[in-house]
């Protein structure tokens, strides 16, 4: 007969919220002892309050990150969307990473996967260690995707995979059937952190890559940006259009404007801006200047 599995959770974002909500609906020999959470100013909707409210409704101890004191009285700890290194109880910590490790270790791997045009995305659960995302893998879930796809939809897909995988691992742990495999270091790739500069569109890239980029850094992130007529604007919607044989191609130049939708020359291909807003006022951009080069 299996004993009760005591669980600690370090959660952030929609994936953390969905994972908690999912396992609370399940029945089994496990008990959530506490949840640790933190706010995330880098995204527009961080789910901090949602996680707090869910814990309150289910009588689960909730700690804001800065007020948590280490509690080793748990069997297993899950870290979902967590951004800080954890040095205590590493042998108990299972980290969830939204990439198919060893590919895309590091930061914002899902965004990177979408920009690169990967046709498969997913989540990996791994044993924590002192090195970046290099611990033994204890589970993976994969889903195929088609483009165009926005980051919000991709997060929805991956959130479901997080929930499924967390529950599988809990059951396998209880049944003493949690297998692990070593990552192949020769296959490891890395994804860098991003700041505000990395939201700027590089018009020298292909229209297909720029479209993926715009969709990958949209809500809940801060949207792709460019400079139009000396002002920074945020690009909300774009579509690829048929390319033309432009002899003197200059990436970033507007070719024509139709119904307030400019066609912008890219390094390869042409992109139509369907909707954009000014950074400061959040008002929709009126594209009334043709002889402008975006940068």
C-alpha cells in the first residue's frame, strides 16, 4: 500500500496556475503542503492573484517568495516557471522546463522555439542540480503545432502538458516507478535571456521569421516593436503577403499602404502590418506616411 506523498510547489504564471488547478481535481495519496509564488513584472498577466485565490479556496499554505522559509518536510518539490536558483533539497526538486531538453536550455525557450519555427514544442521535467537545465530527465510531453501560432495559444498547449506530466510524475513517485535518463550533452543548445531591446524587429530578416517573431513575443509579453516616423510603436498583428521582384530592396521601407495597413519590405518577402499601437498612448497607429523606413 502506497504512503502519502507530501508535495511542495514553487509556481509562477499560467502554467503554474493550471498545474495546481489540475492536480487539485485529482484524487490520490498525495497532499500539497505549501505553494510558493512570486509576481512577474515582465509579463502583462502573471497569475499571482489567481494562484493565491486557488490556494485560499483549498486551504493550502501560500507564501510569497521573499517570506518563505525552507521546509524540508516534503517528499517532492515541483518548480514551474520558477526563475531563481534553488540550492536546498536539490535531490527532492523536479524542475519543469518548457522545451524538449537538451534543446533550448536557459531562458524563454518556448519563445525561442516559436521564432525558430519548431514544429514540436513541449515540456521536460528534470531533477534539479547546480548546472543550468542539465539534470536527469524524469519525463517529457510533446505536442505538434502549425504556423502561424501566437504565444498565448502555445502557452495554453504547454500548460496542459505541464498539468498532465506533473500528475504522471506524482503517481510514478508514489508507485516507486520514477525512471530517469541522463541528457546527451552533445545535443544541448541554449536560449539567451531577453530584455526590451530584443523586442525590436530586425527588418533584414525574412518575412516568415518576422511573422513568427511578432507572434512569439505578443501577449502576455510586451509585443514586437519598431520605429515609425520617429516614434516607437508596438506591432500587434502581421501577415505575410506575396513577395515582389524589387530590384533595389531596402528592408524596413514601406512599399505601399492600403486601408491603413502598410506593406513593409523585409530581407526576404513582404509583411503586412494589420494592427499597431503607439508605445506611449496605446492609440492605434494611423499609417499615413509612405516614404518612411522602419527601424
